């Protein structure tokens, strides 16, 4: 028996990285998982890969850019038609770009806040009518919310905003039995992390810098974040809300 048998889940940014691993884990635990992303081909192949596993659940791909409110309406209309409820929402979609304070542009600020903060807020707000009583909402914060990682002030601030949303929405939604928690990964091997810099020397330096301070001495795997998100998604975490679960090899902890 799967931990999410019969449950309806939505994972934004479900075509790659942490979102894809989590959607796959949810489906393997019996859930029907709606996955979204901007690039249709990547999204469809992620859904196909999950469905090929055929482990009880299924993935349904719906193209949606979370920074476009009409796209969110379309995503939730599809969920409403199919299932008329959401039991688990992982508002995972997010982007990261390195830029030092002196170089920050309006475009960089607007793009990063537009997806990570504005897009996430409306992802959750527009899900409210469909969220079942007792649903679980999981938000993607990061160790970046509590560390001063250089050249990432805008990204770090978006993740601190998400940490703050977690507390407020946990309070606002507790009356409906809806729990809201944040997952805060450290460096996880994903296309997003690999794409942070096009310069291989800078990428190596970033990795070495993180590993030097990493108690577990290695990068994380998306499946390790998926396991933590699964815990927050199920009744195993029934008394946990407003919390931040770090999955960071100890990087921000010691
Ligand atoms: N990897 C890490 O080390 C790490 C650490 C801490 C926190 N996080 C957070 O964890 C989340 C996932 O990170 P990741 O590394 O797995 O990222 P990733 O490999 O870049 O994957 C991001 C996913 O989100 C989708 N996406 C991006 N912008 C979107 C938008 N506007 N609307 C809908 N989907 C969108 C992407 O698909 P499309 O491009 O096709 O839209 C892709 O499926 C992010 O919120 C990130 O900030 C990651």
C-alpha cells in the first residue's frame, strides 16, 4: 500500500530536478500528480517517464508558467475537472541566477521575484478553493534564506520571503486543518544548480566552497529532497506546520 494512495497532488516545476523526483516519488506512493512547467516537451517526457514506472499512481502534465496568472487558472481548471480537489501542493517552481549587488538589474530582480515569490503566492492562493481540509502545502525555501551566499542577494531574499509565507499561511490555514511547511535544501545536483554559471572554473569553485563546509561531504540528490517532501505531504508529519525542514547535509546547521 502506498503512502499517498488515492491522493491528488500538484507539483509545479515538475519536469526536472527536485520537482520531477518528488512527482515520481508521489506517483510511486499511489498519488495522481499534476506536474507543470513552461517547456512542454520536457514536461511531457517527465510525465511519460513517471507513467512508464507504472507503480500505482500517475502523472498528468499541464503546461503552466507560474508567473502567468492565466496559466495558473488553466492548471487548476484542469485539476478541478479531473479531481475537484488537491490533497498535496508542492509549489516547487523556482529559478536562480547569480548576480552581485553592483550588477543587479531591474530585469533580474523582477524575473526572480516574479517567479519565486509572486508566482508562488498566486500558486497557493489560486489553489485555496480546491485544497481539501487537512491538505498539505509544501513550499521550496532554501538554506539561502538563512545564509549570506554571495552573488545571490535577490535569490536569497526570495527564499527568505518563502520562509515567511510558510509561517503566515500556516497560521491562516490551520482552521481548515491545512498544514504549510517549507523544505530547505542545500546544494542538490539538478539542472538548475548546474546552470547557475556557464563558466566551468566558477562552477568548480562554487562546488568546492560548498563541500569544504559540508559536514556530510557531498552534494545532495533530488531523491533525498523528495523523501523529505513526502514526509511533509503525509500524516507522518500530522503535528508539523509552519516548520522548515532542512535537507542540506548539515551545511547551514553546524
Ligand atoms: N538545486 C538546489 O541546490 C536547490 C537548493 C535549494 C532550493 N532549491 C529550490 O528547489 C526548487 C527546484 O530547484 P531545482 O534545482 O530542482 O530546479 P531546476 O532543476 O532548475 O528545475 C526547475 C523546474 O521548475 C520549472 N520552472 C522554472 N520556472 C518556472 C515557471 N515560471 N513556471 C513553472 N515552472 C517553472 C522548470 O521547468 P521549465 O524551465 O520548463 O519551466 C523545472 O521543471 C526551486 O524552487 C529552487 O529554488 C534548489
